[in-house]
C-alpha cells in the first residue's frame, strides 16, 4: 500500500464510522465540523481556519519551499434521508443519513492530512477544504465569498465523488464537463378562493398549474437542440388545501432545470419563466418565482485532467473514460470555474446501492484508494515543481 497508508487505516475507518453516526444536514454541520477540526489539530497543520462559509474548515500544510498551492476539497453535509443500514455506526440523527458518501470523502481527506503531517511535501502548499452545504448548492459559493478563503492564492483544485455502479477502485474520468449544471425553479400562482359550489366567483389556478406542469416537462423538446442534452423535471406541484368546500386560490409548481451547457441553461430558464408568465396572464392570475439551489457545470481543466490520469496510471488503477457527463450536479463547479483542476469518480461496487438510497453506505474498502489518488496528485505537482 503506497504512502504508508496502512498504519493509519484503522484510525481513518473508525473516524468515518463516527462521522456517519453524527450525520447533519446542510448548514447544520456544527458537530461534524468540530469533530473534524479536533482531528486536524492533531495533524499539526501550518494554518487551521474554521467557520469558513458557515461550518467550513481550511487546513494548510506548507513545504517551506516555493511552489504551487493545491486545494483538496470534500463535503461535510449529509442528507434528510433516513439511514436504513443495520450497523453499529448507524446515524443517530433521526431522518438524516450520509446517503451520498460525504463521510467517506471526509475520511479520505483526513487520511491525506495524516500523511501530510509527516511533511512529505517537497514544494508549495496543500490546503484541505471541508466544505459545508454541498447538497443545497450553497456551500461552495459561501466558502468562495469568505475572506478566509480569498486569502489563499490557489493554483489547482481537486475533488472526487464515490460512484456506485462502477467496479471497486476504478477511476472514472472525463475531459471538459464532468457533471451537469442545474437550478431549481419555484413558481407561485395566486388567484382568489371561492366556494366549491361557485368556482366562477373566484380565480382558481388549477388549469394554470396543470398546463405549467405539461409545458415545463416538454420544454427541452422545443427549446434545446438535438445535439445538446437538457431536462426539466417537475419535482412538486401543489394546489390549494384539503378543503372540499373551497375552490382553491393558490398553486405552486417546482421544477429542476438541468443541462451540460451554461448558455443553454440560461436559455431554458428564460423559456420556463415565459411559460409561467404567459400562463398566469391567460388565467388572470398573479405570479411570482424564485431560483434556488444553483449548481454550475463541473468542468475539468486540461492540466487537471492530465494530473489525475497520470496519478491513476502510476497507481496502476483501472481507468474508465466516461463518454458523456454525469447528469447529476455538484457545486465543485464553482471552484473549477476559477481554479484549474478536476473532479474524478471512484467506483465503490457495481451492485452497490445507489447514491441517496436509504440502504446506501460508503464502502470502507476504497478509502486507501482515494487517499492514494490525492497523495499521488500532490506528489506529481510538488515534485515536478521541485525539479524545475
């Protein structure tokens, strides 16, 4: 096992289990953050910053020599999904579970911290970011806007995501766009209530809601070109209240817009708003809207991709080049839009339960692989600069 990971593996695995048990949703990761900060203090970083963009943490390890500054990022938050696995480290937070594997991501980056404690870095600096609120798409922006983060002069950024459905330890890579851009849209129609026996005396948004659901769902067919993928997924529609004597006066439609192309997403946003406005006008309703949970496309830089590829080859890992981007979104795209770098996938088993499933649990067996990948990337960058 490279980088002397084996001597730390028991500690890191127990850490992962403890993190799983204390699962906390986006924006509420206080206990998780404190636990990670305590661990990081034991690794003696040159600088440790807490409260970054909320509950985020930055731990910096310096070589003492000039060179590139590398960011390695993982996520603190869990999901509002019940943990249905029968293990002794099952989530102790009712209705909340690490169903996306962020506990595993944190454990691997903590393993990197333990190895950086040995001061093996030849040049430059490495900063480890434990980011809050990834699942809501708010965390990365808040971190980037934080003065503590802005003080860093970063040259590279890297992150990974575990992937059920792929062989254990397999590296999943892609040039350019790795994961889709997406945004949520909430549309509220307001009419006026009336007695159910006299709906003509009010203004019901029932037909407006129904037509908006249909129009949103068909929007990609009419407003995106054949060569560019796009989706509008209606995730919720609500009309009035449970009151059988009332003709409703309000309705809400919620949808997620998703593309691989930022320009196309903006076009789709405009079209969906036009649909909602025209529908409201047709039925003489007022309408307001809100954009929520924006995720830019996560795009891998050419140099970042090559460094990941080189690291995987040197570790003799099986590499799978994905022909198309992942359709899910990741707010790591906020970092890659400004800092050269890459995100890559790490397979955790072809038959493994899916991400966000109640039966999902991170696969401990791949922890050393993730640590090795990050350390190899760091080694490639720092040793290359040192030899110049």
